[in-house]
């Protein structure tokens, strides 16, 4: 439905968006995820029509949007700051775009009522924005943006200003709203947890480029490079070199450690440099079973995280690994200096060359 073909954008000599190609399907909840300054907002502004691409094309249903002004695109934007009209009530704020679209008054009134119900703000129709909480204001902004049923809703960190509990509550409401209205959402965040929780697919950005686009589970299980592995969840990365292939697995050499095998993927050559990527929750601190990948080390420290515990373990070559174990509270705590054996299923390791 929405297609970006080789889109780049420069501000003077800052290349904010670099050759982004992407297709977003109708009804999809698509998230752009990346650190501050990677070009997320710029990409949204290009889709909304507030900026023109320096290169490339943006198509909606196969039609080029070049030259179509923002107000003529079937696209609405919700920003981080609420941007409500302070002198209008909640109901008047939501009715504003309907008035612009010249919807008959009776129809508009009905729509405002529906929108208030959709964001669960019945009863607050006559309040002014100043008399609302942050979460309520952001719900009004959402109701207003959805009032005249855009094809695409762009959301730029809409929950960033809210506290954790409220953010989680609104995340659930966003999912419910998006699924029930079937409107395409393009959501921007630098919070990886939020991206994984909300989205059908996530595009990870770094330095203006789109480095990986995948479903959340895929992104977590099969990060394409170090940047993605590090940015999505916690990941151990150990410098390694491909030293051979055995039984269809790659054997990695890591200085000072016994060989480690990982699943073979792609066309990797012996001698290639990269990293062994290993999630902390895939490592066990018990004695290894036959046929498993195994290393030994010394416990350095322990962090109780609530549902889990995180141990830092120093390997015999001085490299450190994070190991996440279930429970923690009430479990035996391994004291610093305790020798341990680490093991993980071979399939859990990955070799990344970038
Ligand atoms: N109007 C502007 N003029 C010049 N440079 C700009 C302008 N707007 C953004 N930039 C630069 O373009 C790059 C991308 O900015 P952008 O706002 O798209 O990042 P972002 O991913 O949204 O970051 P954040 O998470 O902090 O909001 C940054 O290097 C930024 O400094
Ligand atoms: Mg931004």
C-alpha cells in the first residue's frame, strides 16, 4: 500500500535518511525503531509531506505522492507533545478535523461520541486540555487524529512523555484501536520493548539507513548484525573468527577459549572475522550435557531483576558474559568467585560478521 523506493533526505549536508526502501501493507502496525538522531522523525515527515525527498519516491497505492501537499494526503500525525488546541474542549478538539472536512454537524457529533468511546474518555467531552492528565491528553490527540479515518496514522513517540504504567496501558489501547479500526499505523520509537510489543513488523534504523525489517520474534531471534543484536534486548558479543565447518555447523575460534560451534548461515568463509552473539537467557549455569556448547568461568557478580537474575561471568580468557536465569528471589545465589560451567544449545549461538 505505502511504498518507499530509495528515499534519501538531506538537511544541508546532513544526510538524515539514506536510501530507504520499504513497503508497508494496508492494516499493518509498522514501527520504525532506532536511537536518537537516526532519521525516524525525518522519515515520518517525508511520508506526511512536510518534507520532500532529496532522492527516491514515495508511492501510495502505486501513485507517486510527489507534489501532493500534506493536507491532501490521507495521512495524520500524532506527535510526542500533545498539540491540542487549548481554547477548545475535548469534544471540539476531536471535531476540529471533521469541521475542516465539512462533515454535517449531526454526523460530526455522532463521530465525536464514537471517538470518545474508542479512547475511553466518555464523560470528559466538555473539559479543556489544561484540566486533563498527560495520558488523557494523548488519548484526545489520538481520537482527533483518527476522527476522519485516515488511511495511515503516523505516530512519533506518542507515549514518550508518560510514566511506565500509563505507557503500558496506552500500548494495550493502541493495539486494540489499531486492530479494530484496521488503519495502517506507522509508529516511531527508540524503545525496543515498545516496538516488539506493539508491532506486526519493525524496521530498525541506524544512521539514516534501514538495517533490518522483520517481525518482532524474527528480529529478536535472528538479528542481522551487531547493531541490531545489541539494540534489541540484551546480547553477549564475543569477537570471533570462523575457523572451519563441521557437520554443517560453523566452528568459531575465540582467543583463549575452546572452539565454539554455531549454526551455519549464509555464505561465510573460513577466516572471516565477526562476533559470536549469544542471548543471556540461553546460557545455563549448570553442568553441561553431552553434545552441548560449554565454557567455564568464574562468577563476578549478580543482579536481581525481579522475575529473573543476571549473572556476570568471567571466562578463562578474561572475556565477560551476561547470563540470565529464571527466578532469582529465593534461589541459591552464586557468590562472586564461584567456578561455573556455562552451556547453551548450539542453535542459540549466532555468528555475525557486521
Ligand atoms: N531541520 C533540520 N535541519 C538540519 N538537520 C536536521 C533537521 N532536522 C533533523 N536534522 C538532523 O537529521 C538527523 C535525523 O534527525 P531526526 O529528527 O529524523 O532523528 P530521530 O531519529 O527522529 O531522533 P530522535 O529519536 O531524537 O527524535 C539528525 O542528525 C538531526 O540532527
Ligand atoms: Mg524524532
